[in-house]
């Protein structure tokens, strides 16, 4: 499996325009507009409570937007529920571990794979012979990912027994099983051992080299600097700046709001 | 052990196994806490009853009910199963779409209480609290139901149903579809984020469980020839939950084991208690009351000490993978 870059390099993969998300009057996301370029890693940074994770959830559809439009490669997906967006290969991960604890590591990957004939009541009732071809193909694909992420030995273990870092990797691999056009990562390094942080960094660079587009919320600024092509800074629900990390460091307002905090 | 007793035991075991397999699909595999399961069994039983009974004007009209179509076997059983599935559609659409899982459980429990109350009090519909009696079983017009050969026949009709339900349940549990259900049970939001539609998954398995539950009711009513609100009070669902918890949530073999250990085993074990202990004659309701205490303790005990049950959910090791 190799993630493919499906948009033209100069056209944005995703365009979010004037996104609002209010919670009973509290403006968690307050008119955010953002473009994500294909084949790049875009970082989203900001202090706690800036609305970054909420914005990510709105993009993925796990939280509905109060208003605003989201266009993924020319298609308006603003009104689609989360599962429909995932089926259009806009895939998110979560800030907190979200593995399927009582499924094995391999099953965590297999369950995400689309196009399995056995993944419906009809297919299930037809019996194994009806879907075993798809299953075998997907097992091979999932094992390829496990090997690439150095987790082959763990495939039969319950995902719930893995360490925090391994759970992050499972989540990223699970997302990759959907062949994402755009991967939304919500603090992939949080609560992870420094050694695994380096591993995750390596894998993300590898994925970008393969052409995958990523939008990533992250607090670890050195990591953001090393990984991200463009960085967007949010504070109090608004975008207060964007550019490369080095250019952002020169903007006093941003430095005051976040970077020296 | 005489043949009547053996047949009764086997048919009851079959009905409980079918019910536990259905509840296991809903609760064990998919995480839907269906506290109204017994209602689906009851709907199957009433439907089978009114499909197989003569009109209520027969037998001097001593009981009143709708229908009375006198249809031959297997129509009442199929009708019972379909009725269970049909009931699952509106219930599922109201309960499973928007509510959080704990509120779903409460709503379903309340539904169970309401349904029982309504059927008890609306007498013209299904004969109220007295229930419907003299329900003819399959082929009762051809074989005398009071003979051992009829008892054997009934066991012979029940067993294929158990096998069919077992086949359906195992195909679901061991398929990629079953894996999606388990993923939804583990983390619904994460399942949504990988393209699963939780409402569709829940509705599907709720209807499948409703169909199987309805079938179990149809089989039961044909055998005991009576269905009344007193046999499907909401605590009956708790017994089935105890069976699935004790047997092993998410494991079909566990569900069968639970069905044999709890509803069947308990009923049988209490028969062995002597009616008097020395000089002391216990009050008449002591044993049923103690059964409920024991069921409660069993659930708490298992959830505390062995939440995975006697036969835990199987860990899937794929061919060529490490153990």
C-alpha cells in the first residue's frame, strides 16, 4: 500500500472556509479558514483551548460545524457525517488512545479496510467462502503495514495491552488501511515515550515522502519545525498566523501568544 | 427421568440457547444493552399464538384476542420471527439513533415495563393478564400433544432451529461484519472515524436479534400452549443477561453454556431442594425469591471476579501470525 497524491500539487487538497463551532455561546472555533496543500504536512499549533482539536473534529465530521464550508478536492463535504467523510478517505486520529481494545492489533487494521465483501450482514451470512479472498488480500496488506511500522510480532496481541506509543502507531496504521487522501492527526506524540516519538517522526516523514497529505495538531514545537512544511497558529478560536516555523518565530504577536509560552 | 420431563428440558434448553445467542449478538458482540429482549420473545410468542389459534369466538369465547387465523406450521413460527424483527425497527429507530448507550439501556428497560403493562391492561387485544391459553403446537391436529411421540416431535422441530440460529450467529461473529460490530462496541467514535455507520450496524443487529428472539418465543408458546404477561416480566431479561455474562460475552459457545447453566440449570437445581428441612417448612415463595438473589449474586460475582465469563471471547489469531 502506498498513499497516493490525488490532487494537482498546486491545488489545495482541502479548503475550509469561515468555520465556526460554538458551544452554547462559547466560540471554540471562530471563523477559521485554512487550505491544506497536497503532499505536504501542515501543522496546526496554538495554546491549550485555542480550538485546534475542535477544528480537526469539525473537519473530520466527528463534531458538526455551526457554520462554514469544507471542500475536499472539489467536493463540498460540509454536511456529510463523519463516516461518509472517512469513506471519502478523509481520516482522523484522536488525541486520546482510541484503539479497539478487545480486537487484536491485526484486527484493528483489518476492521478499517473498505471493500471487504464480508463486511455486511449479507456477506457474513453467505459464509467464509464468499469473503475469504478479500480477507486474505487485506491481511497481506495489513501485515505489510505492521512490518513497515515494526509491529509484526504484536499482530495477535490485544490492542488494549499495547503501550501508549504502540497504540498511536496502531491508530496511524489503521488510518492508512483506508488509503487516506488526507490524514488528520490529533497530537500524535502526546503521552508517548521519547523513543517512540522519534519513530513516529520517522514514519510521518516516510509517509510524506510517499505523497500523503497530513494536517497535524501538535504541541511539540521542535517536532513541528522538523516535520511541517506549513504551520498555522490558532489562538482563541481564530487563526493568528501561518507560514514556515522560522517565519512565525519572527512575528511578535505570535511569539507573545504562543511560542514563548 | 421420564420422556415428558426430558422433552421439556430439551425444548426449554433450545429456547434459552436461541434467546442467549440472540442476546449475545446484541449485547456481547455489539454492546447494545437490550433490557427489553424479553419483549421480542413475547411478541414472537403472541404472534405465533394468534396465527395458529382459531378465532376467539371458538371454545365459547372465554378469551379474547385479535387474529385467530388457524394457520399451519411453520407459518406461526416464521410469523413470530418476523414480528420480532418488525418490532425491532421502530424501537431501534427511536432508541438507537441518538441516545447514549446508558440511556439506551434505560429506555429499553422502560419499554419492557410499559409493554407488559399495556398488554396486561388492554384485555381485548391479547386477553390481558390471563394471557392466551390452549395455543395449538405444530401438527397438534395430527399428533396428540399428550403423547411421548409428540414430545419427541417437538424436540425434533426445535433442534434444527437451534442449529440454524447457531449457524447464523457464528457466521456473523466470525465475519468481517462481526469484527465491525465488535469495533463499534469497543469505541463507537473511532469506528465512525474509519467509515463505519454505527446506526446502521446497531439497527441491523437489533433487527437480527429481534427475529431470533421472536423465533424463540414462537417455539416456546407452541410447547407450553400458553402466553401471558406474567411469563415475560422484565426480570426475565435479566436472567438471560446473567446467562450471557456467566457464559462469556461475545462468545457463542459461552452463550450456550450460559443458557444451560443459568436459566435451565437454576430451574433444575432448585427442584432438588427438599420441600421441608427437618421440621421446618419454608414459606412457599422462598425458593423463587432465593433464585432471584442467586441470579443477582451470580451477575455481581462474575462481573467482579471473572468479567469475561466462563468462555471468554476468542482472540483471533490468523494463519501464519504469531500466537
